[in-house]
C-alpha cells in the first residue's frame, strides 16, 4: 500500500524530480550536514542491517586514534600479517601471507581504499596486541580491537550498531549490524581526523609489502567512483551478499560567508555526509542524494536555520574520550 501524495516524504519527491526514482523499502539512506548536524534526508535510516566494509571506517578511526594517542607515526611502525588471515577469505589483492610485513599506513591504505579484508585484520591484530600489552591483559588481540570499535560506537551514540570484526564480512556467530544513521554519525566523526581524511581521499596509492621473497610493490586503487569529482573527500564503499552495495561519501563546499550585524564577516563551513545502504546503483544514488541534500540545506539556511525538535532534526556527534 502506497502513501497518499500528501504524506510522501521529501526524499521520495526530490529523488523522483531528480529522475532517480524513490528510495525503495530495501534501501536505507541518510544525508546530514556535518557541522550543524542538520538531517537533510532520512529514509529507513534507523533500520538495522549489515553494512559490509563500511565497518572499516571504525577500523580506520580506532587505528588512527591509537597511533595519535601513542605518538606513533603510522608510516614508521611495521604491521605483521597474522596467521589468522588464512581464515578470512575473500580477495587478496596483495597476496598477503602470514609473516608478511607492511607499514601501518600502507595497511590502512589497502584497507580503506582497496577494501582489503586481510589488511584490515592485520591492522586490528597489530593495534590489538599493543592494547593488550599496555593493559596487561591475556586476551585475543583482534577481539580487543573490536571491543574498541564497539566502545567508539557507544561513545558516538551509535545505539543500533554492533561490530563483530574489523572487516565487515559476515561470519557464523559473528555478524555485525548498523544503520544509515549510525554510519552517518561514524562518518562525521571519522572525517574530523585529518590523517584519515588524507587516506580516504586518495584516488590510488603505492604500497610496499616485505615477505620471505623480498620486497614487492602494489598500486591500490580507491573503490569509490566519486573520488575526483568536485568537492568529494571520499570515505568508504562496501559490498557483501547480505548487505548489498553500500556507500558513505563526504563532500565539502566552500564556506558560506555572511556579514554579521556588527558589520564583520563570518564564515560557516559546509560539509555533507551521504550514506546509502543496499543500493545496486549506489554511486548514482549518492550523487542524487548529495544534490538533494545541498538543496535542502540551502533552503534551511535561507529560512534562518530553524530547529523545532533537536532530537529528530539534528544528528549530534560528540567527541568521545
């Protein structure tokens, strides 16, 4: 049963005008302006579902925050590929083998740009071992790392999220879930990290792996097709059979410069986060959602940026300790 035209959501109307069709019941989407927290589009945004490699946004954040807190240069520390990578499965573009070594920065490039599951696990194993050692525990390092991912989610108010591993693949008794709204929260927070922003905006990167046969080099290409388009800062793609094609994307506009009542000028930064889950045409859908989001934001600003119900209209993203 379809809703009457009078109650069709704004997302339906605008996407139809844009020629993209309505968001279906199988999709979830959210668009938010990152600095104000203004929610601009929301459709099935709080429906729990698998999010595939969008999980790696949390992996990248935890690793970058750990390196920052420890005063470590990710380009200097070497990550060793653990024996457990043989259990992960999926593509292995760098032919990573247990015992291979690469820098933490290169492992993050491979995980975030190329969505390499083995690289993500290697990051989690390394950082997890350091956390276990510093905390004086006798604990599985990857489990310790995933615990940090879930503590991050809790600190950000991601109430409908549970991470089960650092890569996002579905595994028996280890299936995570999230929502478009929660991934938007995570994405806003992630893009406050300059080190992570620098990584995810790269169209490609050369990485070095050192193994038993010597040194080998790989060119990792960004799986995000929107990279290179004006204003796009990147973020993350993800696809599994259970999650479907997913995408979180970040776009900046030039600051909005306005004259204040005292005659001085003020600049308002503008940043859009668009998340779409389970959408076969995720890149075109994201383009349409971005256009719709900016249009809604411009109208909101022009009307004086009113907020009636903060809880439903704003996505507040704290900076957890």
